[in-house]
């Protein structure tokens, strides 16, 4: 494959959420992969509102509501990938994009907390 087609493929993977060949996250990951990544040491950031968090959250999650996302880097590990979850995947996409803009390797979990649970992710109530 030529360099031009390789870079095009990388850009398309980034646009559609697929991970690049270098092991980096794409802009989003499916919940099953997210469960594995968190199990392997990735940080999990929950950007739902406090009342949503109280209804159930992953035990290892760091809670920073989307409105406070600019404060999140202080609470996140500097040397790990960050997976971002919300109720459906909409707010987490916004948060992950903001974090990537701050230089943090972050991806949204597609389908939110429901998908996380269906994929076997733990939830504490």
C-alpha cells in the first residue's frame, strides 16, 4: 500500500472510530472492547450528571459531568488511555473530542452505559 493510501486509511479509521494500526484508540470504541481495555488498565470517565451517576455507575469510573470536562485532566491518569461513557454515547463523544484536543488519548464508548452493561461491564448501584 502506498503512503498516500495508508494515510487516507488512517484518516478514515479515525473518522469512523476504528483504531489505527499503531494501537491507539479511534474516536469511539464498542462496549465489549471498552470492557477489555478498562480491565487492562485504561481509565474510565463517566460524564453523566450526578443524579444519573447515582442510579448506577462502573465501580472504577471517575465521575466528571460534561459541564466540568475542562477539570477532568486533573483527575485522570497521565499515562493511560481514557474511555468516556455517558447514558447513550452523545455526551461522551463531545467529552472525548475535548480531551483529545487537550492531548489526552480518549475515546467514547458507543451505546453508553446500557451497552457497557450488556457487554459485561460491572455497575454499582
